[in-house]
C-alpha cells in the first residue's frame, strides 16, 4: 500500500484513531515516519505514544505519495483494519 492509497482509504475515518502495528501477540505504536529508498518506514518506539491519524497525515504531507508504507522491518503494508480506537496496519 502506498501513501496515496492509505490516505484515500482512511479519508472518512475519525482523526483521533491511533496508528498501531502488530508485533507477534502485541500491538505496538507507530510514532514516527522516515523516508528511505524503499519507501516510508513506520517508526515504532514503545516508550512514546502512538500517532493518531491526524498527526500521521500531517507528518506524511512532505513525502511523495507514491512511496510504499513499510513496517520497521521493511515489510510492505498491505492494508489496515479499524479495531476499537485504532488503525491496525498489516
């Protein structure tokens, strides 16, 4: 999934939803973005709170919208689901 596809798919979702990634049996917060040659890497630091959708969209405005979204171990994000008050990327 590239940034443009994510923005289109999440356009009608509440801006307060937190962005999370699955990690084994746990969900970890996405709290930063970093551009690399392969795409936009979703940074996760468990000591910081998760970005909400509004902050994610603001932080991603400077990136090329055709770049792929990648997990912190360089795997491509294929989609997401909304559970409770969070967007779970997978």
